[in-house]
C-alpha cells in the first residue's frame, strides 16, 4: 500500500487511485525496438505511466529557506534514451527479461522492471545497479522516505542475500 506521502506527491504528477491508462504507445515503441512488453510492465505503466514528477523539497538543512526541485519521469519520451539500446550486462545480471519504466532522482537513476514485477536500477556512470524494490508500492514508498530503503547489489543477489536496509535521508516534500 502506498504511503500518504507517496500518494500526495504522485497525485501532483497526475496519478490517482485506480488509474489505468492506455499504454498502447508504450507497447508499440517497446515492440518496435525488440523488447517484450510483458504483463508486469503493462500493469505498472497502466497505473504509473506518463507521469512527469516534479517534487519540491524543503532544503532548510542545507540553507534556510532553500527549495530544491527533483524531477523523475515515467513518460515514454523521457525513457527513449534508455530504450535505444539493450543493456546486455543488466539483462545477464537480472537473469530475466527487463524493460525500462522510469528515471528517478534528478533523472539520474534508471529503473527497470523485470517480468516478475521486481525493480532494478540500471548500470550507468552513477551506479553499478542492483535490486531496488520488490514491487511498485515499495519502490515509491522508499523513494519518498516513508520507510527504510533497501538495496541488493549484484554480488548480494548472486550469493542469495536479500536487500540491505538503510535509513532514508528524511526529505520534506512541499
């Protein structure tokens, strides 16, 4: 279940409970590029697709009166750069089919969903990737600081370990 904070912030981007949008434009694009548009991706995008998320943050701890802006997106146009190439290393590490569904945290973190509905962080200049969340509620709740954040590196996953939990930095969303 989504936390009140996650619901509040996602609503600002156009999400609502029971949301189920037409995702045929995602399916068409993914299929054209050779991705399989599997049911877990369809369900996630029907509920959370086409959101451009602009979070205003109170950064008083950095500088009194300072407001920060954090952008994230599930819009197809913003995912295009991730769709243009297959990440063979990521596919190999996950061991299941994955497709990109979001870019979060100042649009620096690439989020992929696997066919079993788990969320993985892509491998890029900012991260070595790994298991980010077991489901969409966990993804958004941890992102919005409603609960501890979990992480499993590729080494942890290979060794059969679960996610290591850590306290989120508390952010005040406006």
